[in-house]
């Protein structure tokens, strides 16, 4: 759903591909048509809305309005995250996220307050500046020496 939403915002309009993605995720055409009707003051049905969408006439603001309607009081998704967070799985996920945040803070403190951070920065800089040409020459030379030997062994198998 978030991918489709991002595509709509980037394009500035709702089109068939994104509408199909929303429908597959459980957000129907009627949700968008109702938001369109609220925003424009018009009363179009699903078929007319689909035609307008295919013509590129439905702006991203309609999608924003539809999600606003669905997530505010009385909307289909209102309070859904709160309900999910109260389940065992939701609480376990919150614990995992808390542990990840804690580990990130500990790691950052370790790097910022020890010489390990400087070591890692120096090592990364040297790796980025490393000239792979020397390694290429090494392997070419090794192949001239080892290649014929491996060829003879392979021929004898």
C-alpha cells in the first residue's frame, strides 16, 4: 500500500496500476470515489470514478483525503495500530524495536567514545582508495604459473 501511495504522490495523480495495488491491499474504489465526492462536491459512482482515473483526472489529494477518512474517527482503519499494539505479537514487535533502538544507542556510544570509530573510518578510507590493478596483476601472474599445471591435472581426470 505504501508503494502505491508513494507512486501516486510522485505522479500527482491516481491511475489504474496504483488503484489495482490499493484494491489488492483492501482499499476499494468506493473509498476513493467517496473521497473524490467529498472533495469536489460532485456525486460520481464507481464506474465514473474509474473512467476519470483512467483519464488521469484524479489528483493525489483525493488519495490523501481517502486515507484521512479511513484513519480518522469512524474510519475503517481508525485505531487499528492501537488494537494491534495490544496483542502479543504487537507487544513482541515493540520489544524488538526497543531492543534495536537500544543496541543502536550502545553501538553509537561505543564508536563515538573509543578509538574503534577512528579505526573503522581509517580502514574504510583505505579500502576505498585501494587500487585493484595490483591484485589483477597478481592473479594474472599466478595464472601463468598455476594455469598450465591445473590444465595438466584436469586433462588427466
